[in-house]
């Protein structure tokens, strides 16, 4: 199943998406999530996983509706912190 198919069936808490993926990159996925009328949770937080994060990249992440990003490589502890921060901001 593709990400959109899963999101049509299930309300997930957060989407982690690599920016460079085959067939559909993370930017396109975020745009589709934000504009998809039948998703279980179209406002789900989206976190970009990327090898670089220039000012232009960060601006584009925001432009397509991503909530945050992480630069690879990162540690499991850093990932847990990011997820905790995202979920705290959503649950305010």
C-alpha cells in the first residue's frame, strides 16, 4: 500500500516522509495529503526527513504544508524528541 492509501484508511498520529523517494517525493506527498478530501486526518503532522536543509528547503517544506523536518543522520533519541515536540504542539 502507498502512503495515501494507508492515510485514507487510518488516522495516524504523524507522517514521516523522506524528501527523495521514487515515484512521489516528500513534497508531492505533503501536497497531496493537505489537499486530499477523503483522508481520515488531512491535518496530520508531517515531518520531512532530508539530507540537507537550506533556507530554501525549509521554506518549501512550510509551503507544501509540512510541520517540521529532520536532517539525516539523526539518532533515535533525536527522533523521539522531535515526535514528542510535534505531538505536544498538536495536543495544545
